[in-house]
DNA sequence: CTTTAATCAGACAATAAAATCCGATTATAA
DNA sequence: TTATAATCGGATTTTATTGTCTGATTAAAG
C-alpha cells in the first residue's frame, strides 16, 4: 500500500527536492539521483522526463547532460509535482471511497477528513523548494551514510 | 491512485458501516451489500470472509445466510478494519517515501506529516461504530437514490 | 570529424492489486 | 429427506503499477 502518493510521485518529489538542494551545480545526471535516493535509474529518468514535459524540469542531452529545475526554486511548490504526477484526485475523493461527495451528503468522516485534506494540501503548498532546502540537505546527508 | 486506503479497505469500511447500520436485522447477504454499495458481489464476499477470520465479522452459511458484526457495535472502531486489511504501515511510513524515518533524521515535511498522521489515526479511533450509525444511515439513504 | 557519454523514447517484463469464476460445502425450508 | 440458496475457498483473469531493456539521438570533448 502507498501512504498517500504513488511510488512514481514519491520518487518524483524526492528527486525534485534533491535537484533543489543542488541548485548551484549545472545539471545532475540521473545516475547520481538513482544512486543517492536508491531509485532504479531508468525509472527516475522516466519520471523526470514526464516532469520535463510538465515544464517543471529542464533536461540537457548528450555528454555531461542531466536534469535541473526549469524554474527558480522559489517558484516551485511540492503540490506542483503531485499535480503533475498523481493529479488532484486525492483532494477531491472520499477517504472511504463513497461516490458523490458533497457537503449535502456527508459520509461519517466528513468533518475530520475535510480538515485533514485541507492540511495535507497546505503542507504541499505553504513552502517553496528554496524554503525546504536546508531540511532536505539534512535528510539527504543521512541517506548517503 | 487510492486516496489513503486500498480499494479492499475502502470496501471493507463501507460494508462494516453498513452492517452496523443494519444492526437490528439478523444477517445481511453479500448480494444486498453489493447492490447498495456498488461493490462486485464476489469481491465484497471475499473481503468479509477475511474480516471473519479477523474476528470482526460473523458469517452464517446456508440458505438465509449472510454477514453480521461479530461484536457489539460499541466494541468496534474503524481502525480495527484498517488494521486487519491494510495494516498499520501508513502510520509508520513517510509521505515522501524516504527510508529510515525517525525524529533524528526528519524529512522536510516531518512536522506537518506527523500531525496529520496522528489526526488520521484519531479519526479512525475516536468513535465506535454505534456512534457513527446515524451519519452512516444518512449517507446510505442518498446512495439508494 | 570522430569518439564517447549521456538523455530520449518507447517497447517490454515483472509484480501487485482488483475483480471474476466455479466447484464444494453448508444449513434452511419445504 | 430432498431441493435450494447461500457462503466458502481457491483458482483464475484482468488491469494498473512498477521496473527494465535497448536502440536512436544528441551534444560535448578530444
Ligand atoms: S464529504 Fe464525506 S463522503 Fe465526501 S469526501 Fe468528505 S468524508 Fe468522504
Ligand atoms: S519523520 Fe520525516 S521522513 Fe519520517 S515519516 Fe515523518 S515526514 Fe517522513
């Protein structure tokens, strides 16, 4: 079971955070991302390709090619990646899987879930990538070991 | 993508809520649950079978057989169903899929996610099935239409 | 200009989740 | 006692997700 996001999305988020943390360097090759984050090389490559189409990532071909953010880190939020990969369905659908969700026909968890959904959205929206950089570096430092 | 729970788990939760709402009647046959909740008959049957093994559901074989709660509705909480079907991994794992989660090596969303996780747990734990009955009946009433 | 090292693109394979099918079994009711 | 209607249990199919392979393409560097 996934926690909330698909593996694709989790990997995408991790990779984007890594790119933001390496903002100084030109481009990062997929092999490096694969190695550090423990993601199959071809898989993360594929995911970053799709994020390139979405305009979030810049990719450079040929020797000394790789990936980088397409925009300034203060212009990107985690929600952008989620939207591009998993879409917004988790913010519209019911935790219990009931159809026709609306305040008129609330399910037994309506209130609690509505609040959680909003907070989850804020969690992904409040900060931009540059604001997350410090914390990302700390976490990634421990992964290397 | 699933919101949080697998389809199996969503269906299980819905069915359990339905059984609790029909607490008066003896047993409910899988065909009825299937029809009302729009779940493949054989699928919900299988799920309720597994919940029977877990001791949450009582099943009666033969003609006029069906399913019912194995315990009093005030002894069952939604978390019990989640635990039985999806397990507790969502309450231990990282939203971002990072390994080795611990407060010492927090990921960038540590604080927010930790809070959400707790609230999600409470949402499934605070109320027992009998306390949810009223709201369930209201929701199911609208499904029938 | 040629070699090389990388992405790109898209087909392909493996695994997991969701749904279906069916024969065996069981218990009720006629 | 017999026919019936339901679950049980397991095999099977289908579909979605995850992961892998490979050849073409691209751009830098010698
Ligand atoms: S209103 Fe109720 S049914 Fe709809 S998503 Fe919220 S909790 Fe689920
Ligand atoms: S501590 Fe950080 S890494 Fe671990 S689950 Fe919480 S948010 Fe994720």
